[in-house]
C-alpha cells in the first residue's frame, strides 16, 4: 500500500525534502517532490513569491518610497519564512511519522549531518527573514501613521 504522501509510491528522502524547501521552497519544489504535480499547495507557492519579488524589484527600481512595492514585499518575506519553517519540520520529523507519510527511504538519507545542517540553515534564514519582514512592515505602518497626522 502506498503511503498517502508519497507520490508514485516511491519513498522520499528527508534530506532532499529539507534542502528543496530551503533552496526552492518559495516555488513549491519540496511539495512537488513529496506530493507530485497534482498537489494544489505546490502550485499555489510561486504566486505570492513572485508578487513579493516584483515588489522588491519595484523598490529597487523606483526607490524605497514606492507604495506599491512596499505593499508587495511582505509577501516574499512571508513565503520564505513559511518554507524555512517547513524545512525545519521536515528535518526534525520523527522516523515513524516520516515513514508513515512519505515512505521509508534508506537510513543514510533520512538522518545525518546534511539534514541537520539544512535545519540549522533554515532556522537562521527563516528567523532573519521573519524578523526583517515584521520590522519592515511595522516601519511602513508607523511611517504611514506619521504621514497622516
């Protein structure tokens, strides 16, 4: 019987899933790897990432006072922080839970220094992105409030 999360019935590697979430999570690569091309959530990942990237481009092109860019950039931050959290969850999932959801791959690919290094990098990047997004959004909010009064 195929585990519900394993696409095409093949076991999935925890290390590969962790690094795909870390490197290409904003585009849903980890979801495509784990659940296949029919996963709706995987297809929804690129849109907020691209909207946020467009906002970042606008702010670089038109300056930091670009209202539309300032409104769109947090989408990128939220998507990156979310996928970093997903990488951490994948890397630290218990063996039993991983095997039940995604099949039991070889032990060498399940837990090892590569998986834990990915978790550490995801924690550092995710924390930085989340704090920067919150600070940027709060700064823009208070600047808009100061401009009104």
